[in-house]
């Protein structure tokens, strides 16, 4: 917005993602509205307390029971303001929650008390995550133990990370550099040490890092890593041996999924997996489901829960037999079967 | 708190009431409020039931076959009979017939005990078959296929268990009323304690009447 | 407003001295004594939880370890929250002041069920003892007062005992609420129609409804959590197929209405004080009365606003955000009506009034910052940060505790028959008011700049704000110390209070200070509105 150039906003954190600007706009609207109403109420109370103090003699108190007109005014004006605030907040929230087309996907697993990240090509990092600037990024998150929450203040983004299900955040970073990540949902002893660093790189630097695990000199410069002597490979990193989808394919074979499912579009005992991701399927009970990460995870863990129409409920559950990482790999594989 | 002896029929009422009638009205109102809190308490479990049944409808169908419909049905009848004898007991107290009232209260107690005995047999059967809540569930002993069937038995035991505790409390209250009836404390002028216990007992019965079809007669 | 007996002056028998000895207190069925027992008990818990808060603030003097380790810190903030919420705020105004005042204001001798009233006090003590026992003899508790699953299932601390304590204390709250509703419906003085009830009674009525309807749900939730830990039933445990987010729904279904159990009685107190110290009828009596009920009603439908980032569906977020902003409307009406009451009044700024006006200021901040959290997109940023911490302290402490302090000074002459020292009271007020703002204003700034709550270590850039906040906590503590000392001193040595030292119009001011055992010598008849302040020359 035009006034944003001149007006710095009340939050002095960097606005490092596209949605930060939107959230700050509503935040500041609320801020100034609050200042106005607080000033109004405070002024009125102080003025009345002074003007009608008992020490001010020679007058008579008034007998006023109320005024429907005034009450109507201070019912309707707040009501309108409230609806505006609600609608504004909801509009931006929906925008925030809209899944981008072809995002860069990064799998996140929260554990007491660290963050593990895995990239599409199978590269892994711990407590450091790299994303490209100016591209849609989607973080698909789950927890291995208790609730956590992935919070990037510079992006104004936060999402709880819940065991047994996937939650996600999507964003487009606009500012290269290092941004802190906090765990925002209390998770025990070292909750306040469950920190990570999010590095926003120029797309070509990101691609290079993703391939080689090395940061270009330019990248080191703008993320401030050179000054801090940051190693290219953070602790807990693993170079990719195979892409996530390839590992999924391997699991697809080694776990015997091929006995009932094909990757080429022909149905077998179970439905084919080709091109199903993102589709809406009809279920045995007549309802429909959008095939997303959560549905695939559920179908692996509790296959009987929602059966695709026209297929027998004969798949065994894989609960306890697949780790969170393996589920992520299988999902990546299914996504790759376009 | 001192009791006056005044007002209608010589019954004593607490000093802060204007009349025995006001005391009766207030107590009854309080009892109804208490019953509302009871409904909210069980309401939480009913909500959990609805949520998990919505999530796993076919599991509920499979698991419920392991409940004994006959025992559950007999128990429903037993509780309905106990409600009837409770109502009759109140009627008798109102007609100054404390002897018959005591008889009906004894009958109510017997029905309640019968309910618990049947429940005991049901529970021991479940224990034997490993049909237990959560982590104690043992599919090897009962052959249930669905991996989430333990949740059904968690809900089953929580709901029927909490209900069972209410039956026990009810028996205590009815026993107390029996003692007071036998010592001729009540009359057509003063009977509201029995009526209040009756209200409570009907609620305990009513909750079971919901539990029975929801747990035993699915699908 | 009423015709009553003209009290005899001098050393009359009153509820405090009509029988002696600790036993006479322990078995008393008198609502006033039970109220006073609740008052001392909740004040003890307030002091304990207050010291825990001071320890937390001191720990945050620097960004890493100062006076305690991480596990201790986690236990201390959990206990601070749990004791404050379940053992102080929820019982404080309703059970202490409410018990004392309800029959006096309604013109009756006692609450509907005096035995149940005493029982609820002991039930409260038993529940509190369990929680205290878990701290003294168990492994304390480190889950946060919200007991979120699955952490509360896995935690090695004495969760079961504490949760059982909360479960038991819930029954105390239910019994109190039930007793008050029955009293209000069935025991009002002749002529005391609903629309002649003082606003404190209206607020207590709305509170009681919430206590009766919502508390059983926390009961069953705590019961399920106990079963989860003892029997591993799996309802909330994702490892056993349960749903951890379901716990949050259950928890907040109670705990959001509970927020209004905490604040509504405070609003009632403020309504009384403002009318009395302005010598004017309260502006828009019905609007204030009904807005209490409206707030109570809506409060049942907004629990999901604690869970915007929990992973619940976008549709739930839509609904809960919409309903949440609507709560602001009846709240705004109250604020404006209180302010309008001051207009053309005869205002005296004694300690109760200073607190009532502070309440308007602080609660307005609390309410307005609530809007930031109700707006979905902004909450994504602010949720679980210090912004939330500051917001609810402005509501709970800036609202309820401030109103309670005002109420205690206002009714102290009635409760103990003696006046508190005015100038010392004002010094205490200044410490509390300015200290409070120093304590919590910086926390809004920290929150909007990303400082997460429940953080033992924190990023160094927040050091200065934390230090300002800590200094504020000392000032608040000093203020409380002054108030407690002056009130305690006054209850024994203060100037004797007349029946009606403030010239108020509600029924409790028509009886002696302190009242006799049965309150009224002749039962009062009410024939007017409770704030009938006719125009008078100043």
C-alpha cells in the first residue's frame, strides 16, 4: 500500500514475507483504533472526575437514568467496527491459508526439543532451514511427541505442530537473510531452547545449496554467515543420497504396496496412485474427500476409516510400522506420480 | 441452623425461609439445577462419543457386537422398574403411608442392586475377553479387527462406570430416605427430601436409557 | 430505598462476635462468616501465587538462568497460573464477597442452602489441599495451567493429583453457583423484583449460570485426563488413536466461560462503586444488567478462539472469530455506560472509586487488545506470545483484581465495622496502578515483537523490557503489602464505621456495620430501583 512507504508501522520487526505487510496493516489499524478509544474513555473519565468533583460547589447533580439514543450509538458503532475487524482479519487469514500452486515443499518434524527439516531431494537439516526468496514455499509439519508450534515472527506466521496429523504454513519470503524460528507451544523442559534459524536465499543460491550443500560467497555475505563463521553444513545435516520421492518409491516396493496399488493408472485390488494427489474422490459411504497429505497419512495408518468407493476394505494398517520420515517419503512419491 | 416449628402441619423449616412451602419450592429448584449440572457432566462424555463415532462408524458397529444385548436390555428393564417403585414410594409418603413407602424404597434398592450385579457380570466378561479401555485392550483375546476398537471400550467403561457410580450414590441416598421413612419423619406435609431423591434417581435411570441404545444397539 | 429497623448504636452483637472460638467458625452456616473464611483462604492463595509471580519476574531479569533452573521455572509458572485461576480468581469475588453480600443485598437472612454453602467451602479446601499436596509431597506440576495433551499425559510431574484437585474444586464452584441462583430466584425480599436488584447481583447471577453450566464440563475433562494417565484410555492420546486437539476443545469449553466467571463479578462491583461515589443513578441500568447475561450467553460459543493456530478447520476459525468480536459489543456498552454515569454527578475519589476508575482504564486496554487476538490474521502472529500474557493480565488483574481491591475497600466497613485509613489506601492504590502498567505494558510490546510465552531463556533483545516489567512487579507487590497491612490494621483499630458511611442506596447499607447474625431485624420491603439518587445540591 502506498502509505506503507512513509509509515513504518508499530511493529519494528522486518517484514520478511508477503503476508507480514497485510498482518501489520490490520495490526496497526487496531492499534490506532485502540489508542483513539482509550484516549476517548480516559479523557472523559478524567474530565468528569475533575469537572463534577464533590469539591466543586454550587451546583446540583443530575438525575439521568439513561438514554436509548446514546446506548444505540455505542452499540451500533462498536458493532460495525467489530464486523469490519472480523471481515478484515478473516480475509487475510484465508489469503494466508490458500495453498499456493507448485510450491517448494519442505517437510518439518518437531521433536522435544529440535526441528528436523527434509527437502524434496532428500537433503536433511536440523534447526536450520533454507528457503528461496520470491517463491511459494509450503512447510508440511508434524510432531513426533507433543504439541509444538512453528513460529517465524519476521513472517508473522505461526502454526501448531500436532502429533498424528499434518499442519502446514505457506508463504513467500521477500527478504534475504537470517530469521529466527521459535517453538511457540509449550513442550516441556527445553521449550525455550527449541529454536531454529530460517535462511532466505536468492533462488539461484538456494538451488546451489540444495544441490551441493554449499553456500555461495554472496549468500554467506547477505545472510551474515561469513561474519559468524557459520559452517555450510549445520549440525544434524545429511547430504541427499536419494530424493524423497525416490525413497518413497523404494518403500512402495519394499513394503509390498505394489501388490494392490499401481503407479500407472490401472486399478488393482486398491485404487491406482497415479495422479490421485489433489483430486477429490468419492468414498464408499457416498461422501467425498480431497486427497491431501492428511488423507494419505490416515489411509496408511487407519486404512479402514475412509475407503474409496468401489474398493474392498482390505488394506492392513501400517501404524507403528512406518516412521514419520517414511510416511513423508511415501507422500512425496505419490505426489510425484502426476 | 435452628429450625422453627411453625407453619403448616407443624413441620420445621430452616429459619431463613418464610414458610415450609418456600423451603420446598427452593429445594426443588436447587435439585433441578443440580440435575442440569449432571447432564452437563455426562454431556462431555456424550460429545466424546459422538465425535469418535463420527470418526469410526464401522468400528463402533464391530465393537458393539461384543456387548451383551440381553444383559443390557434386562438392566434397562430393571432400572425402569426401580424408577416406578421410587415414584410409588413418593406417592405413599404423600398419603402418610410410611409402611408401604418403606416397602417400595426397599424394592427400589433391590432393583438397583440387581442392576449392579448384572453390570458386574458384564464387566467380568469384558475383562476376560480383553475388551478393555485404551492400552489394556487385547485384540488377541477377542478377535476384533479394527485397530481403534479400544476407543469404543474406553468410552463404554467411562460412561457406564460414571453411571455406575451414580447408581451407588443413589442407593446411599435411597437408603437414607428409607431410614428416615421408617422412623416416620415424613408426612403428607413434609416429604420433599424423598421427592428430591426421586428426581435424582429418575435422572440416573434416564441416562441409562440413553446409554443403552447408544452403546448396545448400534447399526 | 427500603424500610428497615433503625439500628441500635454502640457495641451491639454482630455476626463476628455472637459466638466465639475457631470451632464456631468451622461449623458456621452463616453466609457472612463463610464469605469471610473464603476471603482469608483465597487471599492466602493469592499471596502464594503472587510470590511465585515475583520469582518468575526475577528469573527474567536476564535472558538466561538467574535464580532457578528450567524445570523449576516451568513448575513455577504452571503453579502461578493454576493457583491464581482455580484457587484465587474463580472463588474470590463470587464466593467471598458474593457470599457475604448476596443475602444482604437481596434482603434475606441467608443463602438458600446454608449447609451446602459450608460444604462447598470444605470441598474447595479438599481440592486445594490436593493441589498443595502435589507441590509439597509430590513432584509438582509442569504442564501449564491449561494441561494440554499429549504433554500432560507424558509429563513426569504429579499431574493426576493436581487435576484431581481441580476436579474437586469444580464441585465447590458448582455448589456456590447453584446456591446463588436458587437464592436469587426464591429468596428475594418482598418488592425486590429482578429489575430492582443491584447490578452486583445481576453480575453474580450471570456468573452463577456460567458456574453451573460450564464447570461440569471441566470436571469431565479433568476426569478424562486422569483416566488417560491412570488407565491409558486413549481419548486424547494420539499414540492410542485419540485426538489431542479434542482436549483443547473440552478444556476451553469450560475455561472460556470461566474467564467470564472471573470478570463478570468484577464488573458488578464497579457498577456499585461508580453509582455510590457519583451519587447518581447508574446510566442505563437495564443495558448493564442484560449485557452481563449477553456476555455470559456468548461466552459459551467462543471457546475456539483459543485455538486459531491449533490446526482446527478454517470454518471453525471463521465462526469463532465472528462470535468473539461480538462479545466486544456488550462489553463496550458497559464501559460507555459507566463513563456516562459520571456526567453531572458529585464525584468523590476515595480508594474504591479510584479502583473503579482504574478498572475502566485497564479493562478498556484489556478489551481492546483482545480485538487484536480475535482478528484471525493478527492472532496468527500474536498467539502464544507475551501479547496474550499482557492481554489476559489486563483483564484478570487489571479487571478482576482491581475490582476486588475496590470492592474490599468499599465493603470493608460493612464486613468488619471499621473504616480503612484513606490516605494510606491511596498510596497503595498508586503503587498498584502505576506498578501494574509498568509490569504489563512492556509485555504487549514484547509480544508483538515475537517474544513467545512460557520461555525460560529468551532472546537478549528483550532484556530491557523484561527488566522494566520486573521493576513493575515490585511496585505492585509493595502496593498489595500496603493494602493488606492497612486493611488488616483497620479491621481491628480503624475508625468505627456507621451503617452507611458512603451514603449508598442498596440494602446492605441499611443494616448495622458489621451486620447481626440474621442480617435484618425486620425483614425489608423494597419499593424502588437500587440507585435512587435524587438531584442534590453540592
